[in-house]
């Protein structure tokens, strides 16, 4: 009765046959390390972007408040009042 090989077993056998197992393991470990650093950098960028977005929202809100007050006080069209 023939045994079914899993993909992992096939890869393991191939690594052992080529004699490059340790090199491939080292390269794989390096790739995982680089991936981890990349994910950390992306998370940091996302946090910084969220903080920047919050600050921009605050600035825009302050301009909207200032513009609303200026327009209402001047009687300019656009706030529902008519110029005199």
C-alpha cells in the first residue's frame, strides 16, 4: 500500500536531498524577520497617519468655526442672511 506524501514531507525530502537545508532555513528566517520589520513599520506609519488626520480635522474645524463667525458678522450671502 503506497503512502501519500504531504507537501511538507515532499519539501523536507527535497531539502535533505539537495543538502541546502540550512541555507534555505536561514534565508527563510531572514525573510520572516524582514517581513516582521515591515509590518512594524507599516503599523507605525498607520498610527502617525491617524494622528495627522486628527490634527488636520481639528484645524479644518477651527477654520469652519472662524469662517462661520466672519460670514455671519459681515452679512455676506451664504449664511442665509441678505446683504443690506
